[in-house]
């Protein structure tokens, strides 16, 4: 296996959160033989490889995402808000004056090279494209601002739920939303990386616990690609299967009709080790009014309760098993009771990789 060496390694530590109180993700460092080859051709269409392993996530937005607008102090002494009531949080800037905008650097360069009195931004807003005219504010000689806060990427930790025979993975069980706007991120590209847990903070009533991890973003640690960020999770292709699924556990899929109120288990990573922990399925909502909250679960395992207090930020995507089958994945925690949380039916997640 070819190795890539770098003089500089950038280490980023981040935890995703969502307003509902659920989410992301717990990592682990594996010490298995990195040269072992893994085959997924030996199991059928109703069987997947069981997940529970954490990975680092890096995603680039489709265009530049608008977080908010602001007032700018101009060179002439005045204060102006050129984007107010024209650009909204959650918009994506995809063009400026007819030129593509894929990241913040391109947006900044366009302003630096500006030789006009107005800027035409092409925005994507709720799947529709619109154009708006702004008058940039001169803040110093040859420097202009639009009064817009933007983001073009997001990083974090996530847990893989399953891998299909076509090397397609599903993870998290819910989509990644922007922490400022709470909007589901529209992505143009994404990658998975190896990761390891740094610390675990126990959950308390009114204050969900969390995991923190370390991700080294380089080619050697790259594991696969992310093609879609949906309300039901993130999906893509795993290239280096043997480095994630060091322990191959084929498991059959359980339909949502087969799920019962009663004992079950979750598979997740705590203290850099992956284990099965006891839970109880309390409620089953076949109507799926909220697509990633079809199950209500409660942690009953004394060991997990002692370590985490229940479900913490970092367990989203952890597989839910019942009667020897994979039936769902953990998605959210109850903020006021960390022993409880929500889960998504595994059938719902699999529809994304079957399409």
C-alpha cells in the first residue's frame, strides 16, 4: 500500500450539533492490520456489513452559504448594510457578475478585482435561482465588502451505520445542518477520514454530553467520498473498506414491521472501543411524521450509563439491533433526559443507497 508523507499535518477538532439536541459522532482508533483485504461479495441483498465505527467528515458546500448579513463601516464615514433584505441566511451564492463562485476565496477575489459600482449575485434559494443587485461598500482603498457572513465547508466526526455489497455506506441517520442557520447543508463534495476519540463528556439533564475527536486531513487518512447529505443521513462510497470494517460482521436487515417494543442493542464507540450496549425500544411510529424519529429508545446498559449518562452527541448513526437484525440507527438525544433518544428505521436509510 502506497504511503503518503507530509511535512505538515493539520489537526482539526470539531463537534456537530443540532437544535433538536441530537447528533454527532463518536470516533475510534483502530490497530488492525492495515493491509488486510476485505470482500463484501459473500452476502446477499438483504444483508449489509454492520457499522458502529467512527470517521472524520469534511464537506464543501455547493457554492458559498450565507450565514447572515451585517452593517459595514465605509471609508466615507457612513455605515451601510448592502445585503440587508436582499440576501437571506441559508442562501447559496453560486455566481458573482456571471462568474462561478465555489468557495470563499473566489468570492474574495471577485471583490478584490471589482471595477464596477454594483455586484450581481446569483443565489440558490430553496432550490430556485434568483439574482440580486448589491452596491458593495468601499472600506479602504481598493477594498470592498458586501456585508455578508459566509461558510464554504464544514468538518466533524460521524459514525457509519452500514456498508452494502456495492461499497455504499450510510451514516448518522440524520442530515448535517448548519449550526448557525439550522438549514440542511447543500454539498458539492465530501470526504471521509480516519479519526480517534480525544475525550467524552457525560450527559446531564438539560445538558447533552458529547465526544471530541481528532481528525488528520491528508490523503493517507482519506477513506472514501460523500455524495449526499440528506435528512436521513450522509451517503457515499467507501474506498478503503479494510481500514474501517476491520471486523467484518454481516447482518440481515430487519423491516420496520418487525421492530417490537422491548429489549434491543446499540453498537457504538466509547473509550476507543466498539461494543454492544443494551437499550429498550419504547415507542414505534410507523407514520414517520419526522423521518428520522421513527423510534424512541432508552439506554438501560449500566456500563454505558456510567460512562456517558446515556445518549451523547457522537452516537448518531450507531446501529440499533433487535432479534439479531439491523433495524435502525440512533439519531437524537432527549435534551432533558439523556437516557432517551430517537432512532430512524434502517429501511429508510437504505432507500438512499438503493436509488
